[in-house]
C-alpha cells in the first residue's frame, strides 16, 4: 500500500506540467499574402471566388510549373526550437481528382540557419496521406524536434504535372512559447516561380 501513494503523487505532478504553446493562423484573407518561399517551380497566387475557398473570402492557389520533381511551397518558418519541442500544423486542401494528381500533403524540412529560409538540414517528413481528392479536407502533422535541430520550415508539397492546381486554406501552426515564428505569411504579395 505504501508504494501506491508515491506513484499517485508522481502521476498528479506530471499531469500538472503543461508546456506553454503559441498558435498562429493564416487564411490568406489579406489579398497581399501568398507563400514565404519555395523549392522547385511553383506559382503561388492569392485568390477569391470563383476559385475554391474553405472559409472567409480568399485562399492560396498553387500551380505546378515544373517539368519534373515535387514543387514545395513554404508556408511557415519556426526557429529557436530545442530537442523535445513539438510543432503541430494543419491546413485545408482542395482537389477533385480522387486517386490521381493533382494532390498535395503537409511536409517539412529542418532548417538550422535562422538567417536563411532556404537553409536545409534534412527532411523532417510529414503526412503520408495525399487526401481523398473529393473537395476540401484537412491534413495535419506533428513534428518532435530531435538531433539538435533548431528550425523547421513547413511545406505544402504538390504531386502533380505542370499546369495542375491545388488550393490551400486555414493554416494553423502551434509551437512552444520558447520558439519563434520567423514568418508564417509574407507582408506583401509575392508570386514565386523559380526554376
């Protein structure tokens, strides 16, 4: 009976420890916002109706403009991370092509250079699901920082052919209060198309 009390006390103490979090969102409602960077040839445009919009009046349109490969749109950049920190992100995606392209998924890469969004320290993986292709659906992923990484860039990876389009809306990213959002949305309209 004496051993139950210490275990119960440890469980109560552990349950009371909660990491403080901060959350940023982007619905692309400001017509001047698109993406904060990219890899591969992708065209990012802030659009409204008649293009698909999940909530509000605007969304992000991503058009594959690459002859090959997997274009990536960078939508959030977090720095100041430490081993054990958790980064959670979700967004809504739209395509109407079940079982075929175009499609997209949430992904990320480690970036340990706080001065350069294009820094790359390896893939951080992401969600393996490409979505049902039946309109809007929400995707998300949770990354746990390890191996001394200090930064993470969250991506929308498109799987498509040149000219194919997907739409993104309602991005939400949650990080520890000890980390920093370098960017989640650019200040002014930018269209990225880099070969």
